[in-house]
C-alpha cells in the first residue's frame, strides 16, 4: 500500500478527518463521499490504483460521518425529508445548520492543512454536488472537477424512484439488522454489477467504524437547503467531466445529463451497467475517464 498521512483539518468549529496517500509531489485528487458515506468507501484497492497511476490521493470524512465532527441537536425525521425530496425539495419550515457551501469549505480546509494550492476533485452523489459547489465558489483551487452519479439541485431532474428513496431510511435496532437493511438498499441502488458479499463487507466496515444515522439526515437537509445550482453551473470554467450510470434509481440519469449540459465543455460519460454505486469491475474505467480529463488540463 502507498504511504499514508492521517490528520484533522478545521473549518471554524468543524473538524474534518482525512487520509492522504501516495507521493505528495504527484498531482492530487480529492475523493468526496456521498450521503452518509465514510472515506473508507474508497477502498484500499481504489486508492492503490490511483496512486499507482501517479496521483496523490486525498480522502476525507464529511462532517457528520466517520471521525469528523457531528452536529448536535435533534434532526428532523428522514421520512419527512424524503417526502419533500420526492416533491419540490423545499425545506422552508426546517432550518439547516449548514449547506453544501459549508461542506465545500470543509474540503478547502483539508487542502489547506495539506498545503495543496490546487487539486482535482472527484465527487460522487452528494460529493458530486459538493464538487460542483467547489467549482462554482473556488475555481482557482481546482485542477478539474468530476461529478459522479449526481445532479444539479433542480427539483425536476435527477429524481429518485419511490423504491430507491424509501431505502434511505435506516432500519433496524441492532448491528445485524442495520447491516442487513443497508445491504438490501445497496441491491436496490446498484446496477448489474451488484455483489452481495462485497456490499456486506462495506456495510460491516462502515457500521463498526462509525454508526451515526442522524448524520445522513443532516446531510440530506444540507443538500435540500442549498437549492438549485442550475443558474451558476454555466459559469464554471474548470475542466469538467460528468459520470453517470444508466441504471441509477436514486439519482436518475437525467440528473447527470442536465449537469453536463449546463457546465461549459463538460464531457458526459455514461456506464450502462452502473447504478448508484462504484462497483470494482468499473474501477479501471473510472481511472481511464479521470486520466482523460486530467490530460485536458495539461
């Protein structure tokens, strides 16, 4: 495995745990996680693949997951948010303690701690929304932006199927029940390359490292409070790629198509077997896609 540096960065009162792997002299890429997902979702084999290709790999726990800071207080119910998410996505009657702009600043804090003046960013799902926000708000800090299985924030695109949306609710009272529920959710969200044993190993590791179901609620509230990026995405000047799965039920394909259509010069890549997941058989293609984008920046 590549050499690793672990540490904590601060964005005001928020602490962000990160792991940086490989040679710091190489071009860096920051991988940004999706809703409720910890940095370990980018597995050692993934990290090694990108490091071997000549990249300095940065992973972080977003606020409210893993080893990063947790929001205090009582969140709304996930069921209430899902009802709004499936409708107009408004949260006018609920105050969000933070939004995607704050989460983008969390990424900047990690960059600053690592003395990275600029980095490529690769964000999936909610992480893609954060990556888009970075490209809008902090373009000089980015070498490129890759938005994966994500959307623009517009209510009419990137909608979830009803079955997929209901899987966001954490079910179960003990470890085995929670893991079983999460594995079942992955089966609904994933595409043709779903592997149950692989899914279970991921969910066991996530539960044992940090089980914090409220974090997913706070993060979804942040997404909804941030609204649409449709008016600002055409101002993005950073070289961009949009990656999406044709079989994605949680953020359907039109979310990716709309994102690519709004960002000037963005390349749209659609993987036919892919759902709302990053299965190992596609890792080589994700790397090749990313390398093609990086060559555009040189």
